[in-house]
């Protein structure tokens, strides 16, 4: 797959990674969910399935953040990708980072 097509694919995946998880976040908040730590963590660890998914995503997000912080190819934009990871979601931030990294590598 050419870089241009691969970048477009990653950008599309970033849009999907923004829209789909945040749809479910909206459903959670509209049903009375909260970002207050006691409520949020209680709900995130409500059963073995959600506990496993929560731990998996947070560990992947930390690994992603360390990788991006060490990668200097994006310059200061790498910090925006890390902020997006923890502020919006890994499913959005990772494909966004990959798209911008492909562009930066192609420019060099």
C-alpha cells in the first residue's frame, strides 16, 4: 500500500476511533455515568471483562506514550498525540500518530 493510501487509511481509522468510542462514552454519561474517580473507576472495574479491557487499554496507552515521546520525527506534535491519547482515546491517537509519522518520514 502506498504511503498516501496508508496515511488516508490511518486518518479514517482515527475518525472511527474518535466517533465510535465517544458514542459509547456519551451513552455512559447520559445514563448517569461520571468522571468522578470513585464512580468512574468503580464502573471501569465492574466485572472481570471490563477490568481486563481497562487494564489492557491503559497499559497499551502507556507503552504508546513512551514510544511517541521517544520518537522525535514529529517534533513537538508528538506531545499533542500523547495528550490526545489520554484526553480523547488511544483508538484516536494511535492512528493519528501513525498518519503524521508516515508524512514526516516521507518528507525526509
